[in-house]
């Protein structure tokens, strides 16, 4: 009986470990996005770009970048480095577009960043 119990416990631990390793990024990204404010900053940023509130957009972008710096080390373990590059590249481009008040480019870039963030678990 003791051997069966140990075997069952080992199997459960192995199954949980495999599940955690294969989907931990998608399990962690949404709570981390909420806790750091990253998701909300992106939403506010989109709203400010749409209404052409460039000073507020700039502030939201800075807040987004700070939140991303907190998220990056936690997510980098589990995600493709191309994802990190795409996010950081998008944030840099967005800064230039906001500085020059380029609404179409700013809007398309924030929507792309939000899409990447929404689909992090599938990458």
C-alpha cells in the first residue's frame, strides 16, 4: 500500500510539474499584468492616443515601460526571446510616434503591443 501511495504522489507531482512548465507563462501573465498595472497602462495608453492626449499618453507609456521592466525577468524564463524583442521594439517605436504625435502609427503600434500581450500564452 505504501508503495502505491508513493507512486501515485510521484505521478501527481510529475503531472503538475509538466503542466506548470508548459503553460506557466499564460497562467502567470494575466495576474502579473494586473498586479503591475501593465494591462491597465496599455488600455489607458490606447485611450489617450485615440483622443490625442499626447502628454497623458507619454505618462502612460513611461508607466508601461516601468511595469514591463518588472514583468520581463519573470516572463523571460518561459517565453521566446522574440516575444521580448517584439515587445521592447514596439515600446521604443511607440515612444517615437507619441513624441511626434503620429496618431495612426501610435495607434497601430499600441494595438500590436496589446495583441502580443493578449496572446503571450500561445507564443
